């Protein structure tokens, strides 16, 4: 093989290599967009399962608030999705991950209605033991539906524990650690809501107003360019 042939083969191989890399990265960018969109849609349908769509008139996902209150919420980072209706607070859905499941963190959604009454709870993901701790999953048992309509006065805040600890909520046969962690986490969310919901509302109104006020300015700048 002459030097010229070697050079030509090298160039052809190099070109295909570059084209391949470009194709892979373009597909990756496109796929990432589709995955993000699907994740958003899936989260939105979970939120609407807890807070029916007709009860809110804002975009639930537009301005989630990041709550950094590990002590009061028992989780390092929690997101609050604010559901509004006619400029009043209709519901807040807290997306939180508690670290103290039996086998690892438990990621859940806790929906609290305007009056501080639970609209529902869903476990989004967990690593609890199949047949023991996994009854927190709606597909496995109805246990999680037992929180619907509950609040800090029903049962009394002192009874927000599993029955084994003198409270009102069932544990599972041979598995107390998982339900204990969840009951405690929901109690913390309700207390947090009770103490902070006005502040959350103010923050939401301030932040969402700031964004909507900045949008036309940006649009104007784009129009001029
Ligand atoms: C292999 C194995 C897996 C277990 N998985 C769980 C679990 O997912 N959730 C849970 O609450 N307990 C689980 N347990 C049981 C706990 O170790 C504990 O005995 C039970 O939750 C009762 O807790 P208590 O003594 O605080 O009431 C598991 C036990 C074993 C041996």
C-alpha cells in the first residue's frame, strides 16, 4: 500500500468517525428532550391524580419552589408545586425524598389542600423489600389511600404514628420501619404546611410575577434583534 492510499483510507475512516460522533450526539440531544418532556408529562399526570385538574387554573409545573428545610421536613431538598385557583392557594404538592426507609430513600408526593387537609399521598419510587415494605406502593396495597382526608386534627397530631407506637396508622405484618418513616414524614409535611403556607404563597406570587414581568422585556429584545 502506497503512502497516498494509506492517507486516503485514513481520511475516509476519520470522516466516518466524525460523522458517526455527530449523529450520536444529535440523537442524544433529541432523545434527552423527548425524555424530559415525557418525565414532565408523567409528573403532571401524577399531580392531577392528587389534585384534579379542574381545581387549579395555573400551570402546576411552572414555578416549583425549592424548600431547604431538612430539620422540619426530614429531607434534604423538597419541591413544592403550587396549585392556584382564582389567585388563591388551592393545594400544595410536596415532592420529597425521605432518607430513612428500611432499604433506602423513599421518594413521594404529598398533596395538601388549602385548608391543610391531605388530598392524597403517592410513593413514586423506593427500594423497600417486596412482600414486606413495598405495600406503600398503590399497586401493591391500598395502605397509602388511608391518608386521604387526614389532617393535623384528624387524627390528633399526637396520634400521627403507627399503631405499634400508640398512633392511628396501620403498620404491616413484620414491617414497621417503612410505614413508620412515611407516617412521620407526612406529619412533618402537614406541620410545615400549617406554619409556612402563607409564606410559600407570598414567595410563589413574588417569583412567578418576577418571571412573567421579565418575559415581555426579553421578547421585546428578541423582536428588535
Ligand atoms: C430481609 C428482610 C427484609 C426486611 N424488609 C423490611 C422492609 O422493607 N420494611 C420494614 O419495615 N421492615 C423490613 N424488615 C423487618 C425489619 O427488620 C423489622 O423487623 C420490622 O420492620 C419491625 O420493626 P420494629 O421492631 O421497629 O417494629 C425486613 C427484615 C428482613 C430480615
